[in-house]
C-alpha cells in the first residue's frame, strides 16, 4: 500500500470517527437547546385555585379589622401626608375645616365613593366602609 493510500485511509478513519462523534452529540445538543429555550420561556408563576391539588396544603389567614391608623399608613399616606392632588393633609385643620362644615357623613361618603382626584376608598378595595371611616377619623383626630 502506498503512503498516499495509508494517509487517506487514516484520514477517512479519523473523519469517520469525528462524524460519528458529532452525530452522537447532535441529539443531545438539540435536546439541551430545547431545554434551554423551554426554561427561558416558561411562565414566571402559576395560579393555584381552590379545588386544585396545589391548594390542598394552603391556609388562608383570617383577616381582622384594620385600624384607622393601619388603613391610613397603607393607603392614605401617599396623598394625605403631602397634599398631593389637593388632598387635605393629615391633621391639618386649615385643609379639613371646609370639608368638615359639610358634615362627617358627607366626608365619610366622599371617602368611600371617591370625589375629585380621590378614588373610591383610596383604592383600598379590601377595606370595609367602617375601616375607611376609621381612617378618616384618624386623619382628623384632634381637629
């Protein structure tokens, strides 16, 4: 056998081994790529609804009544501390006097139903009417 034939046979053998190795790794690489894509586009979270298997170990804490101070600090503070959008400032008699002349029931009603720039319940949709009234009482306390 000539040198050329020997070299050709060895190259063909090496090429064959390389092609075989590549052929064996392609399905694994493709699966890895698909797994990577699936991981990147998967949903961020899931929804668990009462009655689903995932809800069997969930417990819901009983919600108690929020105090006026809690409601104020959570929902009202952002506007009523600074007077944003014309909101009467916390315990500022000058800001509340004209509103109080209409009566407390009117003030409660405006706080629950919304008025002007103030949205209904100050966006505390989980607050009861009594909790909103408590927050109003807390804001005008001592005036």
